[in-house]
C-alpha cells in the first residue's frame, strides 16, 4: 500500500510540475518557439526542393542510360537475327548438299539401268 501511495505521489508531483512549467511559459517563449518552427519549416522546404532537383536529375540520367541500353539491345538483336538467318541458310545448304551427294549416285544408277 505504501508503494502505491509513493508511486501515485511521484506521478502527481510530475504532473503538477509539468502543469506549472507550462503555465509559466510566457508570450515571448511561445513566439520564440513559433520562430523556431518557422525556421524548421523553411529548412525542410529547402531540403525538399534540393532533393526534388536531385531526383529529377537522377531520373534524366537514368532515362538516358535506359535508352542507351535499349539501343544496344536492339542492335544486338538485329545482329543476332542476321547471324541466325545466315546459320539456317548454311544448314539448309549443307543438308541439300548431303542429300545431293547421297541421292545423285542412286539417280545415276537408276538412269543407267533404265537405258
């Protein structure tokens, strides 16, 4: 019970001292606080402007880099497509050549037998 009274008394003391100090704040103290708040608001706005400018500049740089990468990818895609088409033509020609080598003797033999 004694602890409860001591704890209650301590909190009551803190509450009363807070109320008393709040009541002692004068008009000049309030104006000083308002001035500090205004200065903080100004500082925050300036920081926001700087950060916004930095973000815009970074966005421009990233846009340029993205366009460069897209151009590189497009050029690489064109080169690869051309090389793949050439490879398919070469494979087709090779298959045609192999078939011609295999079929030619058979055709010549067939024509030889019929004559």
